[in-house]
């Protein structure tokens, strides 16, 4: 009788271990940005703003109904006053995390191949102090 209990416990232990090993899974989003490093000064008005207007507010997503408002008139003030930019740790900026897909689906939604090197340019702009230049 004792042997049957030991065998049963052994069998259940093996089943639990197998379920633990094969039942665990972790889904991760891996975003690979093969863009070259941006070494030139990135202008908000000449580079970042046109990209945002075309890809973010121009698609009627971030033109007032969804935060942040990235319309031409409000994009800079919205980004800099709304905790979207972290110049001390640019790669941890909310804006960058959303663009790269670390907060949800990569922005802009439905875009393929990161149009106009948005990630690299945005990270360079934030790293350079997120100036309204």
C-alpha cells in the first residue's frame, strides 16, 4: 500500500514537472531597428514635425481625439509638457517606447519598415535635448 502511494506521488511529481516545463511560455515583442546612427542635428520643425503630421496626426489618430495631440500647432508643446520626453534617458521616453512597440503595437499603426527612420530620428532628437528647433 505504501509503495502504491509513493509511486502515485512520484508519477504526479513527474506530471507536474513536465507541465511546468512545457506549459510555460513568454511572448515578447522584439523590435529590431537596423537604422544607422543619426549623427547630424535633428530639427524638430524640419524633420520630426513633418513626420508626425504625415504619419500620426494626418492619419486622424493623434489630431486631438487620441493623446498626444500631434497636430502641427500643438505637437511640440504636447510632447514636452506631457511626460512623453525623457532627455535624461532618451530610450525610456514614452514617445520612443510607443514608436518602438514596447508599450503596444509599434507606431504608426500599420506602417511598414518604420517610415522615414522615425525611431532613429526621434531617439536622436530626444538625445540632443528635444529642442524646438
